[in-house]
C-alpha cells in the first residue's frame, strides 16, 4: 500500500488560528513521495483539522476545508472548483452566527470563543473521479472507483463503483 501525504504537516503543522493557503505546485511536489499534482488549490486546515492525500492523486483548483478530517485516496482525479468540506464552518442558528462573527473579527476587543461547529469526516476512497464544480459536504464517504458528475452536490455517502449526478447527487448508474 502506498503512503498518504498528511497536508496538515506538509504545510507547516497546526497553529491556533485557521490558515488558508494557496499552495504552489512545486511546494506540494516536494511533500509527496510519489507522483501527484495540486495545481491552483487552496487548503483551509482548522486548528484540529487534518487532510491526507494519497499518491498519484491529481487536484486541479480544488478548495479543501478541513475542520476535523478529510481523507482523499490514491489515484483520484479532482477537477476545477471542486469544494470539499467537513463542516458547515458557521452555526446555522442566527444568534450563534452573531457570536461567530464577533469571534472571527480580528480586532474586536473581548472576542468571544467560537460556538461549537458541527463536523463530519469526509473520506474519498481510491480511484474516484470528481467532476468540476462538484461539492462534497460533511460526513460523506465516496466509495472506490466511483464518479461524481460535474456540478453535483454530494450530501450523502456514495457506494463503490457508482456514478452520481445532480443536486442533491443521486445514483445514475453502477460501473
């Protein structure tokens, strides 16, 4: 089995503050032992977040937002403008959103702590192809050899060897 790259370590470890980094291809290439490419991607790794990416995986212009854990397998193809998030990143309740806005304001005196966020790990198994502009939401597992059609919004787990499409994504066919 090939090793996976832990992106939270590759970008300098964890810090107490959320980091949003646009990572250049040559920087990421040095972090990988096997062929892989991350062109124009952005990673937002939370204080306790973790992101692992398998070998021979290609990410083009994806946005990866890990508050808890995102795992992307080996031999995956992730196209332009794909968003993968393991959290809502802000509370749904209006009063909690007001507190969250204050907590995130960098120069607000006596900033409150952020409200607890709902998270769910995301797992993308080996040999998955995710088409452009697709969105993968918290708590989803995408089974091996599956395809997510362009523009799909994946809100529930996808079995192996399947093609899903739509908003919300539904089974289109089995491979």
